C-alpha cells in the first residue's frame, strides 16, 4: 500500500486499523563509473515496498535526496545540507504524526543520512512533546546494508571486495531492478582504495572514480534479487516487532 497511490479516504480507513508506516530515504549521488546515481534511493524504495507488501503496511513516498556533501565533486550528485535534511525529515515526521501514524520505520539507503536521521527523530519527539505530548510516537532506523543477513550474504558473494561505497551489493540490487543498466566491466584498480576523507575535493582526489574499497564488477542482477529478498525478510521481522510493540 503506497501512500502516494492512495486517496485520503483510503488513508483514513487504513489509520482506523493501523498506525504503522514505512518511510524510505535514499540519496542522489555518484556510485562509481558503473553504478547509478540513484542507487541509494532505488535500493531503499524497493526494500521498503517489499516490507510494506509483506506486512500490509503503508509505505510513504521515497525521499530521494540526502546528505551527500562528500560526493559533490562528481557530476550529477545532489545534496541537502544536514540542517536542510533535518528540517525536511522533521516536517515529514510531524505530518505523519499529525494524522495518527505512530510507528515510523525508516528504511535508509545511505550512510551519510544516518546521523541526521537520529537527530530528526530526537527533534520530532521534542516538538511533539512540546506541542501536545505523544508518548505513543515511535521511530526506528534501519540501515539495510548493515543487516546481519545482508552482511553474511555480501561476504559470501563478494568476500573482501564489498568496500563501503559503490558496493557490489547495492549495485546488484539496482541491476536486478533495472537489468538494462547493468555494466559489469572490470575497473582499475579492481578493488578501489580505502582511506579516510574530508572535503568533496579530497574525496575525489583519493577515490578518482568514486568507489571506496569495492569491486562492483562482481555484481550480478540475480545477486540483487537475493539481496533484496534477504533485506525484505529481515526488515519485515524488525517491522513486525516494532509495529506491534506497546
Ligand atoms: Zn550507496
């Protein structure tokens, strides 16, 4: 059940039986020379839709742009300042709370969003407490790439070539969704460098093709389908417990 494909009477009827909503958030940023700019949003959306179907839960529209400051030296990347993202998240969470949604499961596709998401949860709770206390309101963040099952499957499929950006698991998920975009050419070096980074220019200097520690040429659309199914299974269990908890 997708919020943007419902009418308001359908949402009202849903709220009479459930206060649960799944909110996908991604990012619009470079993912190496062979990965799609929309990778993080595409992954989060596909997983959130799967979880929504499994649990018959409402799925909010995907927030497609996140905090991607460190990718801005690559064409096509878009970013929100952390303060803008915080304001956007707070307004979206308050809007959902206003209607009676009280269990918001955020499926996040991008590491750069995680800190601001946690800040937005605190900010929203504070505003709700200040205006009209909502002790029933709960938020929960799931970074899909950190799930135990995804970790296991990624290690099994890709060994030490997972890395931390433009990773074969996330690239495989997008290629399973859009097989016509698959580009498995081997990159040089095969496994990209790893290092700490600072500004956007520093990122590009250290990682000239945009990857960090990964070999996305190992990705296959069929891996993506397995990873997607594993993520949906695990997050659906998290969501089931979260939505039914007092
Ligand atoms: Zn990504």
